[in-house]
């Protein structure tokens, strides 16, 4: 009898703990049985945006209440919602059924207040792109109207569009090679062939067709405009930002940024189409469609004849010369060039290049199918056999050890960037129901070992190949929240991640910091990185500038490595989130939603999960307690 009683107490206690662990902290009604929520997203200001068939709602998790609601936009599809990363803003782009205009309506909201800061509803305007300009603390809106390009500036401080400028007639066509080398893939809808840049005085420089414009960043007032003889394919600041190299056709000129005056008596004539410039000591490496050369500030080339080694997209200085790479969509070539500009050797690569990186004993390259190192002397393979790569490889870097890890075809490998050695850490590492042709894993170097995550599995492997754990969590089925949890990891993300991982394992030189890693200030979707410590739970005070800073802090906090991971799974008691400790693989907590297709958001900054159950009730759960 006592044993039975003890067992009952234990079962009741366990049930109580489970029930307590899955009880929401707070709830808010966001829909009804008739008007169920379409989707939920979270902006980088922490505000939860819920769209229903008849309105859009903003929920502030700090106050645990509805902050605002609007009927200005309603029944929006999830693919029509576009967060503006690192800000409190989001954009919706949709086609009204009653509208006779062919262009979609675009509205930009301040998620903290619910205020519409931009609305194209009254104009026949097509917004092509939004571009964060951190130095100006604002956003450029790139648009077309009546066959002409328009640029408008949205100021984060006042949440107002301060100015609009017309940039000539719309011209259809592709991007120049140089622009593509420096462009962010997600910006293919931009109206610019080259990303606009901002000088140290806050003036905005941009180009359209054969004209370069310089305007005051805050007022839009024209400072100068310079017309060239052909369409501009690239322009690049000098390292001091006082002059601007302008490239058009096979010519290049230099302009004084302050005045718009030409610095050269006549433009430089080049042997090919320019692909870009790289700062190199007090000079520049000029890359073009037939090779590269070294250019000084006076407009003089180091070599009388360019190093004619192909359509060069990148160059690395090494001890006794240069390494250059020619990269096409499905093949490429690596060159070694002497300090005098003479080709010493080349190596053809017959598949897509993920990354090339000069290291201590040669040039490491990783393609879609193989990896090896070419020695500097003759360009011969250092490793007797190529490292085979299959599927979509996943990459991770241990910066302290200068080691890059690759997980491909059930094999975890390690590349040492100091001495160029390679080793297989673990073979036949099977992650249940993982297919690297359909999904890309995440790899993270930790103190305890190498952590690997897929949609439904987690594993931790020590440097000696010991598998500390390999756990699978039952597939819960597709949900509207899946991409919020794991993100969209495709081929493009894998390629970008490879370059970042390898670069992160190296100690960059000054010239690399200034250009190779791409200054965030010249990118459309990257915000200026800050190293200050962030108090993610701090209260927001003040106006737009403080809110923008807070949104940036939250944005970067979500990008940092955490000690836990969250996986959507299914158990006998229902569907929900399991919180897993990366170091041990132990379950810290289960949160059961009791909804087969939950709409949810995991907030890794504040350690919360928000879920809409039954399409009408928003529940907030704590991931730590």
C-alpha cells in the first residue's frame, strides 16, 4: 500500500512539474474562431506582429499587452511581410484585389508605434528595394515611377521620409561584373548597379546609368553631378574617402568627392572590363576581365603590361607575388603571379568554387565536389588525394585554433589553417532522417567539441572523434514557425557561410579588413557591427534613434552563439518545443503547444517562445524557467 501511495505521489509530482513547465507566462487574444491569425513575426525591436483577415496587431512582450492595431493592412500573406533587419521597421508589399493599378502597394511600419511611415497607396509607384544606411541612420527606398528611378530617404530618428530624388529613366539590363563581385545576393532587385556609399561628411554618392550624383544625406540637396561617356559599372572610394574611382566601359576616372572635379587629366584606358579594386598598402589592385595590375594614387600602373591571367574576381598578396582567382558559376581557375606580374602557374577547377584562401603552406580551395591545397612553388596538390565533398557541405570555424570544420556525406573533417593539415574527425556520422541534398546542417565549434544541428537532430563530437551524443527528435510536421526557428539555410547561405568561416579562422591583414570582408557601410542589408555589450532586456526610452540602436543590439544578439538549441518536436502529449543543452545533449525543458500546426517565434535574445494556438490565442513561454 505504501509503495502504491509513493508511486502515486511520484506520478502526481511529475505531472505537476510537467504541467508547470508548459504553462504560459501570459496570453493575449489576437483572433477568433471566425477571424484566425494568418501568421506571426517578430521585429528586431522585439515587437510581435500578428496579421489576421481583418487587421494587423502589434504585441509588446515587455508590457504583455497589445501595443497597437491597424486596419490599414489586413489579410496579408506571410510572403508579403518583409522585416527590415536590424531596425524596428517592417514592410508589407501586396496587391489589392480592388486596385486598378498594376504595381503592388508598399507600406512601411514602425513596429513599436504601429505608425505608417511610408505608403505608396496613392501613387503608381513600384518599390524595388530597401537599403539600410547606418551612417545616415536611415533607409533608402529604391523605386520606379512613370518610367523613372526614384530614391527616397526614410530617417529613423523622425520616422519620416525627408527627401525624394529622381535618378533618370529606367533602363533594363543586367549588372556589371564588378558590381556583382561586390553585391549582396539578396539585392538583385536594386535599381543600382553599384551600392551607394557615404563619405565622412554624411554625403551620399550614387550612380545611375552614366551619371554620378552626390547629395546631402539628410536633406537630399544636390551637391554635384558628373556625367561620363558610358554607363558606369563600378565606383569605389579611395581608402581616405576623399576621392572616388569611377569605372565605365574599359576606362576609369577619379573624382574629388568634395567638389566633383576630375583628378586625372584624362581617364585611364584599361585592357578589360573592370571587376573591382582592392586596397593594397598605399596602392590598389585593379582587377578586370583579362587580369589585374597595381595602381597608385597618381594613376600610374606598376606593370607596363597587365598580368593577363583571365577574368579575375579576387586577388591575394602573398610573400613572393599574388594569388588570383577566376570564378564562374560552375567552374574556376586559380593563378600564381610573380611580383613582376608574370604568370607562374594555374590550376583549373571543374566545379563551383566555395572558397579560396592562401594559408601557410599553400592555397586552400574548397569546391562543390572536392578540397585540396596547392603549393606555392608549382601549384601542385599538397594532399595526395582530394578531399571528396558531396551534397551541401556545412561549415564551422574555430577561430582560436584557426581550424575550419566541414560536415559532408556523413563525415566530419577538420582543416588546420596554420599548417595546412587535414584530418577526418568522425566517419559515418549518421544523423537520422538528415539528407544534405535537401537540408543544410549547422556546425559550431565549442569548448566541449564540434556541435552539429539539423532540423531534427543534434550531435556533439570531440576532436578525437568520440561522439558524446547523437539525438533525434520526432518530426512534428511542417509549421509556419519553422523558418523562424532555423532560418532559410540553402546553397547561397552555405557558400556565404563557407567564405565567412574560412576568413574567420585566419588573422586578416589591414588590406583584408578594409575590403575583403566588405565594409558593412557599403552593403544594402548589413548593419554596422558594434562590439559594445548589449543589455537585451533594457527598457526602451527616447525617440527613434534610441529605438534604432536597441533594434540593432537585438539583431546582433540573435546572431551570437548560444548554449541551448530549440527544436520543434512531437510527443504523446502533443507538439511543442524542446530546449536542448548543447554541451550535454540533455533536454532542459519541453513546452507543449497542443497544436498540430503551431505558428510560433523563438526569441533567443530574451529566451522566450511565442505561439498562436488555435489561430486565436497568443501564448508566451519562458525558455529558461
